[in-house]
C-alpha cells in the first residue's frame, strides 16, 4: 500500500478513526470545510472555500440535505463568510455528493455554477424524473449482458435511484473546458479535464501556490470507481489512466481531494494507483484465461475485494460489476481478451 504524508494530521486522524474533521484554514485565503454525507462510508465531502475580494468561491458543494447545507453554512461562518457571499461553485463532477447542493446555493447567493460540458450533457437523463426510467432500462440491459442473475437484476438496475433525491437539478451557468482559467480574483486557477470517474471530471491546479484540487480523481487511500455504465465513455479506464498521467506532471506540494484527507506526494500516489489497476487487469486476465469463457458478473464475484463478496451491498455489487467491465473493455481494446456478444456476453482469451 502506498503511504502518503498527510498535509493535516488532524484531518487524517478524523478519517482513520471514523470521526468528522474540523473546519481548517489550509493557508491564507483557503479553507477546508467538511460537509456530511448521509449513511455512506465516505461520511463527508471536503468543500474548499477560496477567499475573493468580494466574497468566496467554493470547489464542490455536497448533497442537498438540510444537514449538509447547515454544515457548509457553519463552515463558511468560521471562515468569515455567509452563504450569500458565495460567488462561484466549481463542480468537479456531477455525482450527488459534489453537485447536489449547488443549485440550492445558487438560489440563495446568486453564485454561478461551473461544470465540464461532458458532465453537463448528462444532467437531464440522470436527474430529470421524465428521463430516468430510460437510464434504468439501459442499466438493466448492461447488467443482463454482464450475466447478473435474474433474481437480482431489477434490484441492481435501480440501485442508485435512492441518491437522486440528494440533488437540486441545476443547469450550469458556465461550461468549463480543459485548460480554462477561471478568472477568480487573487487566484490563478486552471481547469484540468480528468475523465474516468465521470466523463467530465475536472481537477483544478493553482501553479503559483502549488496546489491541486483533485476531486475524486486522486485520493489519499482509496481509488475512485471507474466503471462502464450507460453514461460512461466507451473505455473509461483508458481515459482515467491517461488523465492520471496528465496530472502526475504537475509540480504541486499539496493535493486537496474531495474525500479522506489532504496529502503531499502526488506523483507517488498516482504511481500507486496506476500499479493497482495493472494488478487488477492481470487478475482479471488470468481469471478469464482459467475459465475459457466467463461472464463479467462471474468474473467480478471471483475477484479480490476489500470485503467478502457476500457482505457487499447491492449498490456496491453493481459498481463492482461495472468496474470489472471497465477492465475487461480495456483488455479487449488491447487485443488481450475477446468478447462473444449475447445475453450474457462471454469473455475469452484473445
């Protein structure tokens, strides 16, 4: 396991012990504000507040719950601001724990919301009540072709519907492209497109201060879900690994992720994550070779996970299947595996 140096020992200890970190002044003009997440192991998202001459900009927002809103408001108050002082919400990606509260913040403050176009295009199908049935049907088809048993097919296809309610649907006011400079007074913040975890995931680099706001792209201990699903790119793992290589080159002294805790060694952590995926690819390739024709689901159930398969809840089993599929697709694209389409698809050595 790669061990990175925490930039805040108190923040790391809060994560390790299952606690909740304090609001922290990271450095002059920059604050870390933990915002609680309901009933999931991540427990909180770290929202970063950047002081401006006339207010504050934030990176990510949290879920749309009263508890999250109140925690963010309280954190801003510690930093000397009110919710009405928020001028911009820079969303790293459209997952509910990052995007969900953005619309509510805009309603209160008039802040502009920024998002990458690739994620903006997914908003309606993901969060509009009139469109979501189509998305569930597409997911069901993907799981059917993966070999998910009929008894659990419908449960897994709709497993993420519970978290849609933590989002206030809000179209972005500004589409942020790769390389864009954000124009925040006092900050030279540049957007870096880092697809994989979501098609439009963004990191933000501040070269003068040597900071990287990494969202979910690079975390201190865990790795983000990179999965094939109805809204993913065709080969999301290839995109993710390329994006890891892109951020590795930055000369930063501190990484500010959206979860866990801030840390120092970007290149070393990127190298470890890349090695993790290489090991996973080798494990999956070996499993397919041993079976001589196997479904994605059966491959996933036989892999090494952080806990026994039978203890993994249904939502995470779907994520495990779709992550396995992302690795199978990567191997297929490099002619190391071949797929025989059907219901289910079967995978063979190339």
